[in-house]
C-alpha cells in the first residue's frame, strides 16, 4: 500500500472513530410511541424541543394508544402517548416486569369531536342520539332532523385510545354496529367523512379541517355545547378528556427535561398551535416530585 493510501485510510478510520464517539456521547434517542390522536402533537413537541436542544434526539411514532402501552410494557419505548387512561392490569404488568409503577402525566386536554361532512347542515346531537347512531338504532339522518340519507359510520380500530374512550363514555360500553367502518388513524376518519355526505365520525378536536363538528348535548334537555377551549377546560362540553404521557418509574435525564419542558409554558403553547387545549395552569408544574403526585392520586 502506498503512503498516500495509508494516509487516506488513517484519516477515514479517525473520522469513523470520532463519529462513533459523537453518537455515543449523544446517547440513544428518546422513543415516544402510541396514540395516533397525539402523534402530530408528539412530533411537534419533538421538533421544537430538538431545535432548542441540538444534542437531544427524539423519535415519535403512532400506532394507537394500545400499541404504545404494549411498547411500554415490553420496554421498547421510553414514553407512551395515550388518549385514554392506562388500565389497572396494564399498570400491574409494568410493575411485575420492571419493579416500578408507571407514572401518568396529563400533557394536554382534548374535546372529542363528532365529525360531519360539510354538506350536512345538522348542528346539534345529544349523547343519546350519537350512541343510537353508532349502535345502529338510528340509521337515517332524517331521524335526527337531517336529510333522508342512510347514515354511514366511521370509527377507529380497537387498539385506539379514542375508540376505547368513545365506547366507554358515549356508547356506555355497548357494541358498535357491525356496519361501522374502522380506519387506522384519526386523519383517515377525517378524510373519509370529508368525502362522504352521508357519514359521521369522531376523533380529536385538532383534526377538524375540511369537515364540520357538531355541538353536543349531555341529554335531550341540556343546551348544545361546542367543543371550544373554554367549554372543554371547564368541563361543560360533555366528552372532554385528558391526553397522557406514561413513563416507567421516575423519569430521569433528558426524558425528565423533556417532560418538564412539555408541561411548561413553551410546551403548552405548542399544544395550542397544534389545535388541542393546554392544561389548566395548576396542572403544569414541572415533574420535580412525581412520586408525591402519584401517591396523592392513589390516595384520592
């Protein structure tokens, strides 16, 4: 081998060594996985945080709340995004495997919106009417004051936290009608409703472009409520919910710094930019003592 080639090889090896050292210094990326409702929010948080902290690396993927929870149980994600609370059996599975309790962190607030095609002039639906539509008791829009059109149902897949929340809080754990078409992600539901004048769908308030949302009544005698930030935060909109991050045990290092930032003013301003609603101010304290917060929740 000639001297110039030896020098070229040496320079190449030195560059590869320094590059590998730099990657090791950065550490592995923080993994965030779960809710499709939250994936846009998680991605925006990650992008904004990494711009402000160039050494941080964050990977965000969707798949549904159930997928994120399964990944947390399996130890293949650092943070689970979930649009529903974790079940007791899921918490117990994490405790058995890792010897640590999962920590529940509300990170934003959502009004679960009922989507209609823009050509549908209906303004209000009660929870009972929505339940009867999705369980098949109401099959035509003229039964709730609309046009003489057969209702087409769009829903989320059963690994979705939004699906689970809707089934529990709107359907009261009744089964969806078999004609309901399940779609992989809120964006897919919105796209389907936007193209179908006969359709109805549901999902996070941040996805309401190119479709209409209706006002929702708690019951037939209640006033119809629009899912605004005020009505969602004060609880008058009847299907409001928290959006969660879950971690295993007390968060440490860059993950803890990320969580504190998400709960702080900058992170909560991102929530508004994406289209969800920020937490009430008293809920946005940094995670300086998570164990006390968990103990307090258990006590209540």
